[in-house]
C-alpha cells in the first residue's frame, strides 16, 4: 500500500502542479495582491479542484462527457469566464498602488475557475485512474486516493500562491508590475488554450 501511495503522489505532483489556469491565476493573484489578500481566492480554487476530484471519483465526469452538447456548453462558459479572469489579472493594481476600486477576486471566483478548469479534469483524471492503492478494497482505495490527492491539491495551489507573492517585492515599479500582470494574464490564456487543444 505504501509503495502504491508513493507512486500516486510522485505522479500527481508534477501533473497537478504544472502550469495551468488555476496555478497561473494563483501566481498572478499572489503577485498582484499578496498571500493574505488572496486566501479567499485560494480557498475557492482548492474547493473547486476538490469538487473536480469528487466528480471524477464518483464517475459523474464520465456521464457528462457522453453528452457532446453539454460538454460544448460547459467549455464555452468556462472559456468566457477564464478570459474575464485574465482581464481582471491584467488590470490588477501594481503592488503598492492605492487602488480601492480593484479588490482581489473572492472565493466564488476561484471556485468557478477551478470547477471549469479543463486541465484539472485531465490531470486528476489521469492520476486517479492510473493507479490502485488498495486493489482488494475499491471503496477504501477510492478513499485513500481522494485523501492523498486532496493533500496534493492544497500543497500545489498554496505553493503557486506563495510563489507569486514572493515575486511581488520585485514588481513594485508601476511599469514592471503592469507588464508582469499582463504577462500573467497572457500565460493564463495560453494555459487554457493548451488545455482545450490537448483535451
């Protein structure tokens, strides 16, 4: 069991931790707003990604994927929302700017992005279905995988937020900070395009 769990974790960390819509948005939020101001958004990302994990573990994702019209509708809505979030990131205040009009996105913004994130479905689906931790007890196996992957979700997403926050002192110059925000927004759009094209 322990060796199977280690294999699962080693497969999950690079797949789930690689750049994607959620991770890029967390780095951008950390750089623009700092860790403390982005905790609500981080909680939404974690909750939404956990929701994706549960959808995959219970087989609901499979039921959705056999409905082409529903898949297209969800894809369009997700793309529009992620483009909106990229716009918000590009226009986020530079660290140190006094801009009371711009508030960091809250829990629901993170949740919607995470639950609509095509990369999350692909990465979690691949990791979840590729290994058995307890092959003789499928219920316990599902519980073990959900527990292990939940820890990975928390570590990976928190890590990207902290990484973005670590960049913020270097982005206090208004010009540099604005360029960084726009680059983060472009990277978010690129990560979404890659996820949709490879899906």
